[in-house]
C-alpha cells in the first residue's frame, strides 16, 4: 500500500487529475470479474488515456468516456465509477453486471450518454437519475428493474433517447413524459405497464420511434398521437387497447411502421390509412376488426408487409388491391371470414413472396394462372373450401419453398410437375380428397424436409426412389390407400425423424435398411398388414422415442425394439409377438406408455420394470403371462391405466394398488386371482373404471369402494363374492355401469342404489342369492338402459316406479318369487324376461283377471279330480267288503248243506273251502286279484287290512 501511495503521488505530480481517475479506474477493475482479460491494459505503467475502453478530453486532462460494452464482465458496478465526475459517456451495456443503480449516479453531472442495458441489474430506477440535466441518451432496459417510472423523468429536458424496455416495470406511463420536447426515441416495450397512454405524449413533437408493445396498456389510442408528425415507428402491439383505430393516425405522413396487433380494437379499418404513403409495414392482426378490406396498394405504394390475420373481416379482396408495380412482399389475411373464389386480384402482386389466405371461407378451383406469382416462396391456402385439382402450372413456381394446402376439398392427383420445385422444403396436403399415386417425380424435390399427405386417398406403392430425399425430416402418409412393401431405399433418408405410415394397406416385412435411420425418433406403422419378425438392425436406432406397430401381423421377439433408452411410447397391440417381455425395456427410464396387449407373450412381468417410474399406461392384456403382480410396480406412482386382464396371473390382488393416486383404470379381469378385494383400493380417488370380473375372488365387497366417487364402471361379476351389497355404493354418483352378477351375494338390494342416477349402461345383479323386495327407489334411475335381477330370491311385487324407466332397452326379472302386476311399460319386453315368477301377471304375461280365473279353474279341476278319486276309492272298498261278506255267507251255507246231506268232513271240506275263496292256482295267476293267501288263514285279526285292499288295487292297475 505504501508503494501504491508513492506511485499515486508520483503520477499525480506528473498527470494532474488523471492520477485520481486512474486510481479509481484501478479500483473499478479490481471489483470486476474479467474472464477474457480485456482490462489487461489497465496498468500504471501506461498512460490512462491509452487504456482500453477509455476516452480522454482533447488535452488528456480528464477521462470523459468509459466504454466496456460486451466484454463479458460480471460483478457489481463499483461506487468509484460515480466519482469520475468528468464522464460524459458511460457504456457498461451487454455484460453480466448485477446489483442496483445507486443514487450516487447523480454526481455525474456532465453525463450525456448512459448505457447500462442488457445486464442483470435489479431494484428500482433511482429518482436521482433524473438530476442528470445534460443527459441525452438513457438506455437502462433489458435488466431486472422493478417499480414505476419516476415522474421526475420529465426533468431530463435534453433527453433524446429513453430506453426502458424488457424490464419488470409497472405502473403507468407518467404524463410528465410529454415534457421531453427533444425526445426522438421512446422504448417501453415488454414491461408490466398499465393504464392509459397519456395524451400529453403529443408534446414530444420530435419523436420518431415510440414502442410500448407487450404491456398491459388499456383504453383508447389517443387521437392526439396523430399530431406526432415526425413519428416513423409506432408499435403498440399486444396490449389491451380498445375502441376504434383513430382516423387521425392518417396524419402521420412519415410513418413507416405501424403495429397494433394483439389488442381489442373494433370497427372497420379506416380508409384514411390509405394516406400513409410512406408506410412499409402494417400489422392490425389479432383484434376484433370487422368489415371489408379497403386498403389499396395503389395508394400504399411503399407497403411491403400487410398483416390483417385473426380478425372478423368479410368479403373478398378489392378489385384494385394491387398494381403491377407493387412492392408488396408479404400478405397475411389468415383466420378471417373472407369468402369467394381465389382472389384473382392478387395475381397482379407479382412481387409477393409470402401469401397466407388460410382459415377463411374461400372456395372454388385454383386458377391455372397461379404461376404469375413467380416470386412466391410461401403459399398458405389451408383450411378453406378450395376444390378441384392442383393445376399443372404449380410446377412453374420455382422459388416456392413452403406449400400448405391442407384441410380443403381438393381432388385429383398430384401433378408430376411438382418435381420441378427444386427449392420446395415442405408440402402439406393433408385432410383433402386427393387420389392417384404419389408421383415418383416428387422425389426430385431434393430440398424437401417435410411431406404430409395424411387423410387422402392416395393409392399404389410408396415411390421406390424415396431414398433420394436426403434432407427429409418428416414423412406423414397415414390414412391413405397405399399398398405394397416399404421400399428399402427409405433407409437412405438418414435425416428422417418422423415416419408415419399407419392406416394404410401396406404389407411385407420391414427392410433391414431401417437400421440406417439413426435420427429417427417417431415411427408409426399401425393398422397395416406388415408381417414377419422385426429386422435386428432396428436395435441400432438409439434415438427412438415413439413406436407404434399395433394392429399388424408382426411375429417373433420384440427385442429389436429395445435398443433405444429414450423410449416414451411403445405400442405393439394386436400382433403375434411371442416369447417373454424384454427386461431391457426398463432402460428407457422415461417410458410412459407401454401397450403389448393381444399378443402371445409368456412368462412373468420383468422385475426390472421397477425402474419405470414415469409409466402412466401399462397394457399387457390378452396374453399368456403368468405369475403374480410384482410389488416392484408399486414404484410407478404415476400409473393412470393398468390393464392386465385376460392372462393367467395368480395370487391375490396386491393392496399396494391403493397407493397409485393417479390410477384411473384398473382392469384385472379374466385371470386366476383369489382372496379378498383389498379395501385399500378405496384410496384410488381418481379411479374411473374398476374391472375384476371372472376371477376367483371371495369375501365381501369392501365398503371402501364407496370412496371411489369418480367411478364410472364397476364390474365384479363371475367371482365368489358373498355378503351383502354395501350401501356405500351410493356415494359413487358417477357410476353408469354396475355389474355384480354371478356371485353369492345375499340380503336385500340396498335402496341406496336408487341414488345412482347416472347409471345408464346396465345394473346387473343377476345370479346371486339376493332376497327381499325390489326397492322402489330403482325407479329413480331414469337413464338406465339395462336392468337384470334374474336368478335371485326376490319377493313381493314389482314396484310401479319401475314403469318410469322409459330408457330401458333390456329387462330381466326371471326366476325369482315375484308376484302381482307388472308395470304397463314392461309390455314390450319378451316373456322370457319374467319367466319363473308364477304369480306375476300383466302384459306380456296373462292379464291379471285371466290369471285369477285360470287359478280358479285350476282349483275346480283339482277339486273334481280329488272328489272323483275319493268316490271311486270308496266304492271299490264298499264292493270288496260286500263281496267278502257274500262269499263268507255262501261258503258257510254250502258247508252246512254238504254236512247235512253227505256227512263229509275232514280235508275235503277244507280244500273245498279254499277253492271257494282262492280258486285254483291257474286262475290265481291270470286273475284280477292279487291278495295274499294268508289273509283268509285263521289269524289274529278278524278284519281285512286296508293295506291288503290297496295292494290289490295297485296290482290291478299294474296288470292293466
């Protein structure tokens, strides 16, 4: 320090005041970070006036200029800067300086130019800056300044340039701005300024450039701005200005640039604007302007750019819009309501380079004289109603770079003359009705980077010379009628990033040359007839992000598609892929959609899938996968769709599924899951579809299912569930499909189900063990189209309230114990809907009156049959008894007679008696009676038993 002080004293004696400045400048240098060493010349060994970036007075006595712009300096501005009071110019712009602008700046009273823009300065604008009375240029924009513009800015009466753009300033434009009579340029754009544009700005008579775009200014454009006769540039774009465009702006005879886009201006475009003869660029787009276009290039002869897009303009293009000596190069009329045929008036605008008529109501065919616009580079006619075919003369627009004709009604084929457009970069013809083949001449357009023919009727094959398009980045041919194989030459389009050939009739195998498409990021081939195994060369495509090969006939392994670690989407649905799921898929850490459904995949879900934390959609359904659902998937907390149905998964449904808070669809049906439905599923508050049908699940339906208030579909049918239907289901108010059929559910149908008023597709509770009555509250399900309560044990009457269900297309109440009258609205349903309920009546069954009469008739017939049987039975018994008595009397009489006449006794008497009763053996075998012989032997009972009589009778019936 002692040596530094001695040197300073020495130079002070030698150089006078410069020594003090040099000391301050060295302090400034020491506080700055100078990575490029641009301040290396700042040394006491050389005269201060030779230091880089410094300017001295003519006598070299004072430093009057400091210019360190764009040196890459960082750090804060040293306070020593503000002590060099001789400074007239200070330029520290375009560096990396931080900190605030200090109040000390007021010391620089000789300052005329202050340039601090394009840094990282923060804080407010110090009011002291307004004390610099000699200041002519103040540019402190493109920083991080906040707060308001100080009203004292009006004190800088010598100011010619004020640049405060690209900061975060708020508040309004101070009216004191009108005091700056010498102001030439005022740049306030890209802040947060609000309020009105002050009328006092008319005091800035010399202003040539006023830019206040990208703020929040509102109100009307002051008519007083028409008094700023020196104004050349007026940019008020992207504010909230309203009202009409003031006609007084036509007084700005020197105006070259007028930009009012992105406001809320209304009304017609003032015809007075045709007086702005010096105008070169006019942008009135994105407002609410209406009426017709009344600007004429004949008046605006210097006009080069006219932008009227995104308004409500109507009509067509004025007849005298363009003169042959026009300078108009850019005409943008998109997104209006302009109509009529292609405006032939524009063909006179031979200088036109860019023409945008898109998103209007133009119609008709393109004129063959379109090639009069020889200088066209961009032709945008999309989103209209143009018809007909492209004229062959399109090939004469040899400067054309971009051709946008999509979303029209164009027909016919693509003319072969298109191949003459060597400068053509993009051709978008999608959403038309064009047909024919894609001409091979198109591949002569060697500058092509984008081809989009989506949604037409192009047929035939892809040109075999497609490989000539070395610069092609996008090839979109989806939704056409293309057929045949993919040409191997396509592999030589090495810059290709997006290839979309879906929804065609393409076939064959993929060419191995696809391995050369190293920049390819998206490839979609879905809905074609491709077949065979995938070429191994696909494994070389390391930049692939999106692959969709769904709905083809690919076979063998999916391994060739796993070479990229950048995959976000892989869809191979509905092919014939086999083998196991490649664990290497887990290398793509950003994989969000994986769909492998409807293939022949086997094995387990790879444990490596635990690394797929970005996964939102996992569809492995309709395969032959086995094993349990791995707990590793629980890490994929972003899962929204989990479809594992129609496989052979086993085990229980894991409770960790309840942790997937974003899960919207869970489909585990048609597997071999067993055990309980985990109550934790009730925590999946975003769940819309829950399908667990056709498993071996048991136990009760958890009450927590009622917490799924977003649920639309609940399908638990074909399981072994038991217990009652939880009344908490009433909380699932968005349900439109509920299937609980083919279980072992018991108890009554909860009346709370009647509150599910959004039920529409079906309420299916069939084939359970439900009992009780059908709740009348089901009559509130007015949107219901299907109701199936069949094969239960329901009782009671069908509630009349069900008659209000006029949307029903299917009803099945069969095989229950229901009774009473059906609602009249059920008469159109088939008889089978109500079979198995003996006491139901009413159409389509018998009417209830007929049902009662038939019941009575059935009762009468039954009674008659019973009475008849009783009479016959009684008569038979009486006859048998009488016959027996008569036989006994006769036999006794005969015995007495023989005894008296012959005196015969002994065994002959006994034998005769047996013959009298039994007859001989032969007669017994063929006779009508089948009475046990023991019945007449001397017995312990005196009477014939009833059982013997019934035996005889049954024997008779049997014989008959």
